[in-house]
């Protein structure tokens, strides 16, 4: 009898992970070579309020506070999101921000962290943008528009568009 109870308990415990389902962390990463000095690229990139100057999907960006700890309201088509600025580091030309106020109708994610690093590369620069995020709907069975695939597709396009815009502006400024 005791052996059957142990077996039932073990079987029950092994089944619990099968019930646990939900969003898994997603990532997107892109990089671009820019024919402009790294310092020129960093001057454009380091101001969190200047995001709308180089990112074609961003209509406006307003900042409350300065540098790390600041809050940025980013206006995109259909609405805005609130970002918290975590790092703006001149020494290693790195900036990082995270989603502080989601709007899943605008960005189909429930949380993200974005990091952009500028690295000198000869006379030019290499820029790498990495994002970690979760889909907008964190339930077990999300609608397609809030799924992992929708989140990945959006973030990959957002990053690529941003890098293309940064490249265009930096190369124009560097020439």
C-alpha cells in the first residue's frame, strides 16, 4: 500500500511540469557595419530623447530625467510605451533600456530589455542591438497577434529598421 502511495505521489510530481506552460524568453539580435567613426555613431545614439531622430518607427521620444534612471515616452504608430533608461555609458558606448509601461496594441510584448553597443571597427563602427522579451499575452494559449512569433517578428523588424535609420544618419553625419 505504501509503495502504491509513493508511486502515485512521484507520478503526480512528475506531471506538474507538464502543466506548467506559459511564455518563454525570446531574443532578437542584429548588427550593422557603419561607415562612420564610432564616436560619431555614439553621439547620435547616446541621447535617449533622440530616438525619433534616427528610428523611422518612432514618431517622438520625450525624456523625464537624465541618463540612467530617466523615463522615456516613445510614441509609435498607434500609441506610446514607457521605457526606463538603465545605462548610458560613454566609456564603452553602451545604452540599455527596458519596458516600464507596456502597450500591447503598439508593441506585442509584455516586457523587453534592449541593449545597443557601438564598437570601433577600423575607420567605421559596428553596432549590435540585442533584445530580450516576452510575448504580449502571457497566458498558455495566446491569440496569434500576441504570440511568441508575433513578438519575435515585431522586435526583429523594429531592430532592423532602427539600425538602418542609425546607419543612414551616422553615415550622412560622418561624411
